[in-house]
C-alpha cells in the first residue's frame, strides 16, 4: 500500500513510490508528481501518460542541504498545477524531510508562513520532520527568498 498523506486539497506528501504503486496513483489522479530522491530515478512508468513527473535530485544532510534553486524548481512546476485546481504529490525515500521541505516551499508560495507550513505538515504527516535543524533552516531560507522576490515583483 502506498504511504502518502493529504496536507491540503492540492498537496500530498509521501514516501518513495515504486512501479507497484502505479495503479493506486492513477486512481488518485495527481496532476504532478515530484520526486526528491537524489540517488534513484523514479520508475519509468511515472514518465509516461497519465503521469507527469519531475525528478529533482536532492540529498538532505547538513553537508548537502536542499538548495533554494531546487526548491524553486519544484514550486515553479507546482504553482501552475495548483492554480488550475490540480493536485501535486511530493515524495522522497521516507516522506520525512526532502519531500516535506518541498511541500513547505509550495505552501509558502501559496501564502503560508514557514511556521504555518511546518505546523500543517507535522499535523498531516506524523513522520514529517521539518523541524530537523538543517531542513528547518532551508524552509526559512526559502521563505525569506520568496518574500524578497515578491517585494521585487511589486517594486517595493
């Protein structure tokens, strides 16, 4: 059985999905699947219709934090889907840190604060660990980046 958690009507977080989960995922009808696993490409089936998959190679150690650039890549792919009433699934190996950091960035881009995103994720997914210091640091860095970017767009 697939291990995913619903965070909002448009955002889900989970642990690694394999080809054995394809039928379940077809039924759930995600418009975008984001893999945050650096060491393993998602199964080929997820690159064929009806799936749309974005593979963002990431690692989550304090030596190799998830870059703002990689978080932005996921957000920029997810936002148009969400704005068109679609659903996004983000996964990593355990569904605890990398996928949760990306989900937090997506929530921030949708108007949540970093703390609201962290709270929503830990409420929705008990194994989520966005408060791990190096994950939280990247979530807060993305929040700062996102707000600074918004101010530049508004010309302030």
